[in-house]
C-alpha cells in the first residue's frame, strides 16, 4: 500500500495514536494560505494535548519552529 501522507505514532495523554504532521497535511492539501495562518484558524475548536500536540523544533540555522501533530 502506498501512503499518500506519512502517518506517525505520537503519544497523547500516555496513549500512542496515529497522527500526521500538520505541515505535511497543509502541503498535501495544497492550501494557499501560509501555514501559520492556516493552523491558527484550524486549531480554534480543538484542545491541545487532547486533539493535537505541539512542540518546538530547533532548526539547523539556529531558529526554531513549532510542529503540530
């Protein structure tokens, strides 16, 4: 079977659940708005650590970004 989008296993409240990276989903869906604007609007009705998780990721150039699953 060919995966259309990569499915990862992440831990939410001590439970391992299948999830996708929100940036990958944004790209796959070909959303025209910028990722930060899109994700901010999408997460309004969701609860962090219940419906999604987020964490900081340090970049090679010394910056950081926030990843959402």
